[in-house]
C-alpha cells in the first residue's frame, strides 16, 4: 500500500458543522492523524440533523456527518469542565496542527487561543476559520453557511427577478474548506523549511465574496448593481433548464455563438421557427428569449434528459442533465468509474458510500475510512497519546469530564 502524502501529520480538530470538518476531511483522507474533539454537551450540529439512516435519529446516524468526517478519530471531552481543557492542551502538545471554525475569539475565550497554544508548543500551526475572521467590527459574529451566503452577496444574484432573493443554502461551506486546506499545506511546508509555526486567520466571508468579483467590478466601474436574472444570461440564448420526458426531469442548455446555434438547430431538425428573423442573431434571440424558451421546451419535453444532453453535446452545444441523488448513485458511469463514492461498513449504518476526495494522486491516492462514532477513540487517545491510567480515566468519567 502506497504511503499517503500526509502520513505523520497530527491534527487536534476542534471544528464542527460543515466548513471545518470538510477541511480536516481533506487532511485525514490523505493520511493525517486527525482527532476530532467533540462532546455530547454541545453536539456537532450534523450529528443530530437529518437525514438519518432509516429515519431513526441518533448521533452516529446522520448522513452529512458520516460523509464529511471520514478517516477521523473521535474524542469526547466536556470542554466546559476545567479538567477537559487541560486534556485538550495535552492534545495540542501532541499535535502539529490545531483547527477550529468557531466565531471569532471563541477559542481565546475558552482559554485555548493561539498565544496560549504556542506557549505549550512553539511550532504549532493553528487555523481558525471564522465567518468574519478574528478582527474587525463583525469578527465575533456567529452563524452558518446559509447566512454567510446571503452576506457574501450570493443570494442577491440568485433566483428570479420578480421574487425575493434565492436561498442557495450552505454554498460558502463548500468554498472555505478549499482555501483552508491549501493554506494549511502551505503552513506545513513553511514549518518544514523554517521550523516555525504560525496562526492562520481565515475569513469564510472573504472567500465567498471573491465569487461575485465580476459583479463588484461592474459596480465599481459602471455603478451597476447586479441582481437576480433567473436562468437568463446576457450573452447566451437559449440559456436555462428545460423540461424533459419523465417526472421532474430537466436538462440545461446554453447557446452563445452562431456556431452553437447552428449545431442546436441541426439537432432539433431545423423546424420553421428556427428560421424566423426573431431568432436570426444572438441579439434577437436574447431580445425574444421568453418566446424562444417556450419553443425549445416544446422539443425537449419529448426527449429524455440523457438524449437531450448527449445529442447536443455531440453537436458542440453545452448541455447537461440535472442530476438528483439517485442519478449519482445508480446512473452516473463517470462517478462509478472514478470510484468517487466508496463503500464502507459502519456499526450503525451498515454499508454506506461516503465520498473520497475529488483529486486523484497517481502515486498516493487517498484511502478513506468510515466516520467515527461519538467518542469512539476517547479511551485509546487518553491512554496512548495523553498517557493516562485506567484509574485516572475512570475518575474523569465520574467527574463528567469525558462526555
């Protein structure tokens, strides 16, 4: 078995919910030893949020948790207890990296800020991925990815012009982990070269805002405020999601150039309306896009989404069917070939298919393990890493430290 690229890297992981755990999943899947420090006193949100296996609630049965916490170990510590904080500091002494994604200043308020941690281990790398970062007037704002997507400006440009801003969910929670993981790798390389650790203050908000950079630039130079435009595109028509044969089946189509328009017309058989002057140029197609959308839909509705996608792609037109979860698991030969969803056995879920990392390293591919049960590795960690005896561990249980 090939050695994984991050073998030997040790992580004390205080993260929870989505952004933080997705970050440390990258490290764990590529071989880092990650101990997720959590507690039933304050559950990781996704341990107690649906969907659950067989709709039966339980801290080890959540689909999201078991997808984004693969390859990790779990230690249960009641960090509200002073003795638990002392144990947490011993994990810091063991670790190369400490991670959190609490609101700005939270780790410092718990007595686990960077200034304290670097006294314990001078070359420690600490990454804090707060919504707004650790400084500024909003630094201590709590929240989740759905609020942050709104604050970042993504909701304002999502949805239909005659409706309220769209709710696109935890979008920024998928953006921030990529910056986090890359920054951590850079910090590890810096420490390898210099022997020095550092504090990484990463603002999720700023990672989200850069995704609307063209809109910000347009406002800066043209004083124009981007807003919702549905599926319309100012430089393409037809452009949108079109209904296909079957129940709730759709295919997206985008036609930008005259070459693509000719390819589109060829696929649909050159009906009379394609020669109407209203659609003779991109400018006219954009001007008459509503009528055009109806005509395009009258063709797609008689085809399956697969047929629409394949035929248009073969003619050089951008098109893609709208997949749902069933498609990914049962009808996606590309994902199956690349073994993206990997079958693992779980004590409570049975067989399930968590995702591996999307990047494939030819000489050291990631090798994922199932997500941990709550506190599954507490005893092992306290004995083998912290060096406590059975008697000391028993006393901690009695004192409600291990919970």
